[in-house]
């Protein structure tokens, strides 16, 4: 059993029977794909001159926690 498979098994066991190791693997792969897609969207917004979080032009973005206004 690989380290990754062992981690999936442990997570499945600690889920109280809610998930199987295969479901844990699928959830993890989905999270990885979502994170990659968000990173690409952030890069595209920045390249276009806009803040991914608040939608303002980069010069007008307040920065830290800009989406809270």
C-alpha cells in the first residue's frame, strides 16, 4: 500500500464509515482540480488587470480582504 493509499484508508476509517477509501481519493482529486482551476482564474484576472476577489482594477483594489466592503 502506498503512502497515499494509506492516507485515504485512514481518512475513510476516521470518517465513521461515511466514506470509502475510493471516495476519499475522488474527493481529494476533486479538491486538487478545483484548486488548479481557481489558480488559473486568478492568473487570468491578474493578467487582465483585475482582482480575482473583488473584481476591481488592480490599481483600485484595497488589497488585504478586499472583498469585504
